[in-house]
């Protein structure tokens, strides 16, 4: 669905006045089943974010103050952007019977009477598009994971508006047909042969900015030699020459290699996001003074993992205010966090779990 929300301060792709939203709701007979489904949908979103978008997210439960209003539990997937800020990329909520009571959602139980349903709600929005851009983009434009690229391969014949252009197009068509007949990452390979008028070099940079994973240029000399000029978007520049890092396989070799290249690119982008995330999560912080020092000392401080006692009520409000002074929030309690082994950095009481602190979009 599309949603209109009057935002005072919009941010492109992240917080807009109108955005697309995917949302789901379920009703269950008991708490256990509803909680299980809440975590099932969290895993659906985590898998999509990691396996398709290559975001390397951290799934976990939100603290009490960050829960969806009326929810009993709120779970999120958090992605780290290149500037170290967090982006909440999706949420899944266990709503208990609160919304069922307000809306009169009941079912006939085994005894023949009526019981309130235990409900869930979960959703993601087009802010995921912003997450992809800020996770994978570089100074030359987008870098799209092959799974979501509209065209995974773009073939650009270097046309000169001469009679021999048709032979070059036919040469490129053989490669296009070879690739289109193959599958990659579980789907038919998406390939475009762009025969529009215009300089191939200009079109190349258009597709670089759009994030096309593999760009193939073919000129008359390439055709005569039976080769193509191939460029990977994730390895755009030759570090020695400073020029585009073209490879020149034969047409047949390119047709065989490109599916594996696309699969490798998908894995590389996920690995890069995961490595950047892990390298920028600071652990071992034992008091709040260290947190303050860490976030004031660096322009790109990343995240900090700390231990806390899970305070509630007025004690939690104090924690939230202390964090707000530094524009920080608790992102979530990571599902795979290590066991606690010390005191809460906020209260000094024995810690019960680990949380991630970060500046966020």
C-alpha cells in the first residue's frame, strides 16, 4: 500500500511524505503461536535483507521504549550504513490481545466460547531502497546486488551509424541469447542488449551510475578478434592504472563466466557489508563515560555494544534522556549476542542482556 504522512523534515528514500509499505497481520489462538509467527516474519525480513539486498542486518528485540505503541514485543532488523549510522530496515510485532480487545477480534475456542485473538503485525517500506543505496553506493553511483538489479548484464555495441553496425549487433545478440538462456541465483538471467543511438562510453557511465552489475562493451575490433570488453561494477577501477578495469574474454568464455560472476558479486557485496558492520561495532565498553568519549571522538563512530540491566519505568526514562543528549538510541538486543558477564553501564546493577547503541536515520 502507499501511505501519505506529513513529514516536516523529509530525507530522500528514507523519510518521505508518501512511501510504499508492505504490511501483514495475523491472528492466533494463543500467545506461543503468535510469538512464533512474529519471529518467523522477522526471519523472512532478515533473509530478504541479507540474501537479496546484501545488507548484513542485525536482528533483535527492541527495548520497551522503542516498541510499537500497544505492542508486547517489537523486533527489528538493523542495518549499518557507510557513515556508521543505523537504519531500521524492518519490524515485526507481537501485539498480545491489546488490539484484539480494542477491535473486537475474537474466535470460537475449543469449549465453544469466545476468546480474544493474539495478533501480530509486521512490515517493511521503501526505506529499504535507501538502505541499499547507502550500503552499496560509491562515488560513481549505485552498486546493485545482482538479485535485485533490473538488468544484471548490459551489452553495449559500439555503433557508428554505418552498414557494418548490423554485423556487430548480430555478434552481440549471440551473447545476449546465450546469457538469457541461463539462470543465476535461482532465476532466469536478466540481460539487455542496448542498441539505442549514442556513444557506448556515455551509455556505459549511465549504467555504471544505475548500478548494472556487469557491463559488456563490444566494438568492431572486439568482434574481429572474437572477444568482448567486460566490466564488473564491484571492481570498477584498476588500482594500478586508475582506468576502468575491463577484462577481455572471448565471447564464448564471457557467456560461460558471467553467471558465476554475478553469483560472486552477490556474495562479495554481502561480505563487504558484513565486514564493515563488524569492524565498526565497538565492544568491551564498561561505563557510560567511554560511550560519551567514543561518540564524540569520531565522525563515523559506528555502533557500540554494551551490557545493561533492562531498566523499566522512570529508570528507563533516565537512560533514554542520557542517550538523547548524544543523539543516541538503543537499536535492539541482538539475537546472537554473547552472554552477559558484568554490570549495566547505566545503573551499575547486574546486566541481563547486551544492546546496541548508535546514531540512526
